[in-house]
């Protein structure tokens, strides 16, 4: 759907012959467990930070504040930089790790990078579960963050490269679906462990992260590497054999030759990060970075990180706040499934624009209700209003889950050409983690200072990002990645100005003086795989 007259027509490109083979489905399911781990880490932190025994052991100042009856403001009882650092340290570590992950995905392959992520996850889980002091706890979170950096770099790439074009969007969203399942799993675990007597329930919550960590590690040992990665590393025959297996046909020569040519062009690029800044790559870079920034400023992670804390702040009792977090987690999963079935039918733009309206209205209504009904010293929200707030939060979460959640990763994954894909992916993940860190570190302080206005803050950003999508994000539905330039960028009202074949930017920097691939569409448009 083109909403307005600004999207490029998404006419289909070359459709290579490909069956949906069991090896593709199994490989994608196993790889997407990286999302399960990421989601569990997102969901579990909010639950344990609302548990009294956890706060008493590691954050006694916050614990005493939650017990006070005459606190200056209900909105401020969880405002603590150390508590926010527990959550946000994971994303800061992931930010640093993604630069190393860029190297490993290119030189060692997607599969080995996923294995490294799994090992980081397992060690981090052990340290968190056995934590005796705040230093041990934070160090464990940092190792988990390293796992996030490696997994977020490799898994979406893997999914994009192994999926047939016609179901690329759906299979890509498996990663985001597993993120939402991980969040729901964490919410359910927190709901159960909060009832454990003896004050060690938080250890169970943190320790059960070992399940998705083991699944990712075992999955990385079982799956095959992608043909793109094998060819990129010079293992042509092995890449051809894997392509034949995953496509389920012997008629793979056209796609194989496209991959080989893309790899040849990519190898001419000696400085991928510098090449990423060239004029012809600016549209992809601008959109990829903007989508990551906007994704965080929807406010979704603020809600998902701190859902139990947020509901506690609004006057829900402990059980009710965790239960409400479980409900929003379930809505998140269901709505992501909706996205899998609709993204390749109605298109990316329609989902983003529809969700923009839904998120804006729900957040504005939440702000109005909280502004009128939740005062600094109110002990609870009236039952009817409380239920309505939960419904509105679910409305917001559902809109995000079928739009900005998966598409914030999918759209960048479809756009970067092979010669800048690792660099582009690194920048995408990096920007995402920077702003995830910012929101995680600042949200509880923002809640204290903005109070109910925090929802107006996020809703205003939703309005801005919807306008951005309307005018600047083209439709990429059903367009083979290697034909993005011709079918999408050169047809867009603005971005076509950056795709001038005669522009000097089409000359790829390298030791050989340059590669002229503009005429055959490979130099700037080839992108048979990607993600993130």
C-alpha cells in the first residue's frame, strides 16, 4: 500500500525458483532463538527490578523508597541510576560488541557468529544467577549484552539470506516473533517466581535465561551457513551445494551467478564503512538509522523493560502489575504473528502508517487518564480506569508488534547492497543499541520528571515518524533484494536523485581503481540477502 503518492511502485522483480524446504524452515526457527534470548533479557529485567528481595539485596535505597508511604511522588519511587544501569548495561555492551560482530559475520560467517553469541549468553546467565554483589550482577549483564550484539548482527542476516524472496518478510519476522515470545516467557516466569518464599525467586528468573541461550548455541551447531556467506568467503562449490539444498531444486544457476557477481563486486570495496557514506548509499543509511531511532522513541522498550514497575507506579499491586505485564506480553506475541501473515500481502508502508495512528491515539488517551486520575500521592487507580489503561497499553503494544517492531529490522535488511551490508548492518544495530541504552537508562528518571506527560512525549514522536514514513520510506514488498535499486530507489520521488548512474559515487573505492557495475545493476543494487 502506498499511502499517498510518494512510494515507489513495488513491482516484482526476478523470481528465482525456490521451494519452501524443511531445511529452510528448521534453520530459520533455530536461528531465530537468538530473538528468544534477546526478548527474555528485555522482559526479565522489569520483573526482577520490581521484586522486593532483589531490590533489597542489590538496590536497598530503591527498596526503602518503595516501602515509604509519604514519598514525594509515586512516579519517582523507582528513579535510581544504578537500577537503570542494571537494565541498560546490556545494551551498552551490545553496542560495543556489534563492531566485533561485524568482522566475524564477514570473516567467520553467520553461523559461527551465532555460536559466539550463544556462548556469551550462557556465561552471562551463570554469572547473573549466582550474583552475590552488584559488580557480579552488572558484569553478567555486560556478557549478555555481548551476546545480544553478536546475535542481533548475525541472526537477521542469516534469516534474510536463507529465505526465498516471496516469504522473506515472514521468515525475517521470526526473529521479532521470538523476541516477543521471549518477553512473554519472561513475564510468565516473573509472575511465578515472585510467589517463591525465601527471597530467591529472582535467581530462578535470571537463571531460566539459560534455556534460550542453550537453544541458540545448539541451533548454531546444527544449521548450515548461508550461500551468501560461503561465496563471500571464497567457498564457491560449498555455497552452490548449500543453495541447492535450501532451494530444493537443481535450477539454481541464475541465483548462484547473481550471488557470485555480488560477491565479486563486494570484494572490490576495500573500505565498506567509508563506502557506506557515498552518495548512492545515503538513502539506505538514512532510512536504516531513522527507523532504529524512531523504533525506540515509540516508547515500546520503556513499557516492555519496566512494565511491572510502570503498573506498580500506577497503583497496581505486585500480583496485578506482573499479571498485566503478562497480558501485554501475550498481545505482543499474537500481534507479531499477524505481521508475519500480512507483511508480504499488504506491504510495509500500510502497516507502519496504520500503526502510527493506533499508537498515537492510545498513548494520548493514556496520558489524559493518568493526568486526571493518577496524582503524586494517589495509592491506586480506580478499577475501571486501571482496566482501561491496560487495554490502551495492549492497543499500543499490538500496533507496535505488527509494524515498528519487526519492520524496523526488516526494511534496513532489504536495502543495503552486499558491498556495504556488514557495515550497514553494524550501523543499524549500533544506532538501535545506542538509543535502546538511552531509553533504558533515562526512562525511570523521565517518568519521575514528566509523570503522565511521558506518554505525550512518546506520542509526539509517533506523529513525527509517521510523517517520515509517509514521505520517505518506499515500499519494498516482493522486490528481490538484488533489484532494490532499479525497482525501488530509482523510482522514489526523492531518493532517485541519489541514484544517478553518471555520478562519480558509482565508482567503488578500492585498490583496482573501481568497478563499474551500474549498467548491470549490481554495483549499487545487488543485495541478495540481508537483515538488520
